[in-house]
C-alpha cells in the first residue's frame, strides 16, 4: 500500500505545513458524521418543544424528560418508546395575568419544566416556570403512569420565572439547592437551600453580581476526613466582575461553594450562608485578553478513588464576538478546595468617592476562618454549628466572600480548543483502551446540534468525530450519561436523542478504524470488522496514542471502474475524502497528476474538462493520512478512462447500439447523428429556458466544515461555473446505473478506506449524475 518514496515526500510536504498551522491553536474533527436517523434513537412529540430537562431513573429504567408543559417517562434503553406522560399546562387565567405583565403569551407565558429530581421516598420533585409564576410539585411513576400530586408549592427561588434565564439545581439529602432569580424582574439572584429552614445568599453585589448560573455538584468531603470536614455543594456561574477596575463591564467565570451543614448565623447572616465563598476560574485560551465564560461543567470521579482525585471538566466560550473558539478546561477538586481552605481573600477599599477597588486582604483573619465549614477544630472551641460562629467571623465573610487567588486548570491550559462550533454541554466518560490505560473521553454538545467526541492524548488534542444529532441544527440544551445503559442522552428544543458511546462499525476498513484513535474501538482481524472493545474477547488492533496502523492487514485492492468520456466533454471522477485529516492526490498512469485549467482538483474528486485523447488512461485517487507515528496511503478509487465513440459499444452510452455489419450502417449513423444534434439542441434550449434543473455544486457538509481553513469553497466555485455550459453536450453520457449514488453506503466493499457515514458518492459518478438532488436529510 505504500507509495514510492518520492510520492510520499511529495504529499507529505503540504500536509506537514497545514498540520503545523492548525494543531497548536485548535483542532478539527477527524470525521464529520452527517445527520442520519439511525445515528440515534430519537424522541419527539408533535407540537411539544424544549426538551431540556432530564432525570435518569436507572432504578426504574426510565429517562424522565421535562419539556414545555409536559413530562415524559421514556424507556431508558430506547427513548423512542414513550411509557407515560403527564401534562402540566398553565391555566387561561395564569396566562392572562402573565400577558398583562407584558410577557409574550405564546412563548414566555407557558410552563417550562425546569427542575426534576429524585426524592428519598422515590417520588420526584418537579418545578416549572408556570407563566412567570414558578411552582413546584411532587410526581410519582407507578403502574406505568406518571402522576402529579397538584401540591402547588411556591417555586420562588427554586425555579426561574423567566424560561430564558439560566439556572442550576441539585437535590442533596432531600434538600433542594437552587441557584436562580427569586423575583419577577430577575434582579434578585440567590443560591438557596430549601430545607425546613431555608438558607440563602445575601442580596449584595459582592456575593452575586448579575450572575448567569451554570451548574451545581456535591462533593462528599466528610468522607474519611481526619479534620471532621463537612460535605460541600459547588456552584458554577459567570457574573460581572466587581473586582475589575475597568470602564466596561467584564464578565468572569466563578466557582462558589457552601457547606451542607450550614444553618446560617445567629444575629449576623441570619438564614444566610455563613460558608459562601467564591473564586474566579480561569481557562486561558491563547493570548486572549478577555476571560472566557463558563457554560457547563461535568463532575468526573473515579469510584475507586478518593474524592480529592475528582475532576471538574468545564466548557468555555468567548465573551466577545471577536473570537469563535470554544475550550474545555479541567480542574482538580482538591485544588479548588485548597484555595477556599487556605487562600487569601479579596477586600474592597474605597479609593475615591463612590469608587471601590478590590485588593488582596493582608490583615488578620478571624478565627474560626471565615467561610470554613464546622470541623473538629471548631467543635473543640465549642462551636458545634454555624449558629455558634462569632460575629467577627460572620461580618468578615459578609463583606469579603471573594478569594484573591483564581483557580487554574490542570496543566494551566485547555484540554481542547475548537474553532467554529460553540460548545454548550459536556459529559466525560472513562474507558480502558487496549493498551491497558484509561482515557477520559469528552462528549461535547454544540450550538449547531452536533456532538464532538474528543480525547486529550498526553497534551495532544484529538477530536475523533463530530456527529450531527439534530436536523435542522438545534443547540444541544442538555446532555446526560447513564453508566447503567452506557448511553448518552441529549436534548434540544425539537427533540431528544440517545446515542451509544461508540459506533465502531462506521469504520469499514482497518486503517480507518485504527487511525480514528477511538479508545472504544478496535479492528478484529478474524471477522474483518471494527468493533467495540467491550464486546470482544479477541485481541483487537488499536493504537490510540500513536495512531499506528502498521499492524493492519493489507486492504483488498480497489476494483477499477470504467469510465467513458466524449471528446470535448467533461467528466467528474469522484474521490470522497476518507477523513478530514487526510489529503487526496491523483495519479494518471502511475504518475502524479498535475492539475491544470482542464484538470481541476475538487474537494471530493477530479474534474476533466474539454476531454481529448490525451486524457485517456488510468486514474487513481490516493489518500494520505498522517498519524503521530507514520503516514498511511490508501487508494480510494481507481478509474479506467477511455474515449467513447458511437460504435464503441460502451454500456454507458444511451445511444441505440449501431450495427456495424450491415449495408445500412452508414444510413443509421447519419440518422443517429441527426438525432443527437436535435437532442442536444432540445436540451440546450430547455436549460436555457430553465425547464430542467441545473446541477448544483455538491455542497458537502464536510466541505463547509472545512472551508474556513482549507479554502474549500474556492475550488467549488469555478467548478460550478464550469459545469453549466458543459451540460447540454454532456447529456448523452447519462448512464442508467448510478441511480444509487446518493446512497450513503454505496461504497461498501469498493473503497477499502471508505468515508464511513460521509456523503460518500460511489466512485462511479460522472458529471451528469450530479443532477440528482441531494436530499441531505436522507443522509
Ligand atoms: C422553546 O422552543 C421554541 C421552539 O423551538 C423556541 O422558539 C423557544 O425559544 C424555546 N424556548 C426556550 C425558553 O428555550
Ligand atoms: C425503539 O423503539 C421504537 C418505538 O417503539 C421502535 O420502533 C424501535 O424499533 C426500537 N428500536 C430498538 C432498537 O429496539
Ligand atoms: C457542643 O457539643 C458538645 C458535645 O456534643 C457539648 O458538650 C457542648 O456543650 C456543645 N457546645 C455548645 C456551645 O453548644
Ligand atoms: C454508576 O455510578 C454510580 C454512582 O455514580 C455507582 O454507584 C454505580 O456503581 C455505577 N454503576 C456502574 C454500572 O458502573
């Protein structure tokens, strides 16, 4: 399979250059998997929108899905199966009141389910925005039915009023922790625990300043703690920085935490958190001046290890429109914990009239330490609960809840940076690869309805694939993972999708399977298929860190496809790019082909214009993909091109076969010639009048993905233009056999390095077949 040395050098050069340019900044998914209804189990109910709240009930084998005005109980193994549903609609009166307050009756004055949590008694706690008048209720699932109890609990401070406002919540020990706005205007943000005695944050800009809440997580920090520590609840959000002495508003990312046992203070901070501390979170992307803004987090813990080894994965997007990068940073919980437990505080100092500067506090810190949970040391001093805390400690934390030090990510830089697709949600799953090592795989939802699957291999960012889950593109609003089913669940405004962690069978060749560097997948030599590691007892070929495919058996040779071309006509030889990291090149009669005005290289093939006798020969399309260890060349397609003639007997020509052995041959030829001329004239006339569709340049989804860095569109434009005048005379070349060319899996068995899941045209495509309308939704 390896080409002669001079060829590899010839192709390696441009490849090396582009990789140098792209890799350090961001990375491109190796594959783009277009939308296909078989990619995922889908759930969608006619007329129902906003599938954005999920609760996994693995104990009941259910996915509970909250939407606008309804809750669904779906089969956790196949969410297309609806088991039960319950409506929770606003009344006409509620809607009218909401409308009177100036809200949009069809959009805002509805009940958006925002909170779904499991209670200790197996019921569920559910809250909705309820036409800007949030309400909560209890819900149970029994005998295949979902039922609400109509308790009508006040949802203020638990659930947002405004369905467009971000919020966060978590249920810990049957207590709801919620971060949202507690008034109609959305101007009173709180972090609140709804327990018999509710505890919340102060209304002070130094506590929460126009926040946008992102997520919450609990950490069992009391576990085996020698200091008698308390468990904590972490809150991630972004807010306008108070500490910034700048003219413009600056938004920063934050992590805050409170102690589970916090009961508030006795006089100072009554029914308020005494343990609310917050710190800035940094995710340094390039030399970016403005801090990136946190959008979602995922707590990843190894069940076998101490909580100190848990990680928070967080996604970030830029705060100005000047950049289109998104990033993932990971943080050690122990590092966050250390900053809160030992770090210095920031304090406001008045500089001029009405201007305050925040600086590091270097004075005496009261004992017990402000913001600390009650631990053994405090208990020894007779402080058994936060109600016993001295005023000095409480006053300090009331004024200075912000830590001086910012939290830095592991490695002080992002694990992943991607240009173009705005990240919205993240899930992380650990998998043991064939090399025995464990890798954390990131699954990232985007604004464009796609999901990225990415790994950071010892500092090297690698995006295995980008799968389109929702068509038309709809932002992914929620992402969940069940370790019982091993499936991912995503929700958008138009529906929910369930997908497995890996679909190895999309790789059709060993090379593709191994170069994908997917730790879930390996090539089984015995059955000749790419399969999931966990489903196989046999040894599989896999090389995730290096992408070393040298163990792959040689692929079957490609069957050459015969193609005919009319003198002066045009022909497109198709060669779909097997991977976004590969480069294709062409050989004519075993020599590198030099592109010219007549021989144009396209993103997905080669276009021969105004053909002549010199174009006859053998054409081979090669793909070179470089991995860390080597570069791999495969033949994607091979064509035998010859000049067609009326008498050639070529099956692709639509002419009636001319009899060559009869007295009337000359006469027949004359008639055929006449027919051809009139046919051509008719066709040309029809095109001119617009009765027949002009072929559209195939706007490959992959092409648009890449166009920003490859200038991919440049090659399409002249191509489209070039086709039009060529069409009429080309019409006779229509062959009846490429009717399946828009079919996805047509290349199966023909190209050893098939672009699995791509819009892979069969290699047997001539120009006229481009007239088929590409129904992207079918692919
Ligand atoms: C709910 O879905 C509709 C339909 O797509 C969308 O227009 C609306 O913005 C969504 N509402 C929220 C709160 O996301
Ligand atoms: C999933 O459920 C849907 C709806 O009941 C059904 O049509 C489909 O065949 C199921 N798929 C599988 C793989 O069980
Ligand atoms: C704290 O608890 C200890 C033991 O439970 C008790 O002896 C002590 O009096 C308590 N202190 C206060 C201030 O309540
Ligand atoms: C799934 O995760 C939970 C806790 O997150 C754990 O208790 C359970 O053992 C895990 N189950 C499996 C099958 O890994």
